[in-house]
C-alpha cells in the first residue's frame, strides 16, 4: 500500500511501508475474550520487516450505561529484520462506549 497525499503539498516525503493486521478473537463467555491482533510491517525502502505474534485477553463490562472494554496482549517478534523493531511489546488499551 502506498500512501498518497491529497493536501496539495508536493514537498512531503513518500511513504513506503506496508502494514497487515491479521486478527483472531475467541469468546470464552461472561464478557471475556481471547484475542490476537498483531500488526505486521514491511518497509519497501530498506527491506526491513517485523512479524510479531501475540495472545491476549480482554474483558467487557457494562456498568451505569457505560461499556468498558479492557485488554492486554503481549506480543513477541517471530521474525524481524530491522534493529528499530522491538523483540517484544505489550499492547493494551481501554475502549469506552457511552449510551444515553
């Protein structure tokens, strides 16, 4: 995938990064899920790449008209050819949905 600017500026540098995000989720019940959502990247300019794999857990809780979605997913690099990519990382987050 190449990104193209539509801002009208011709002074922007070209982007040469391909990103692919496979994902899998499995519901355990009671608002608990297993998940794997790594982002694989490939740099077309320097032939660098990173292929992490992860397995995490998330919990969905509905309280007082707010849905809380917490998750934590450790990810380990299965293949990498770029010293700037980490060997492991922890991907975590919180998503809030408000109803009225």
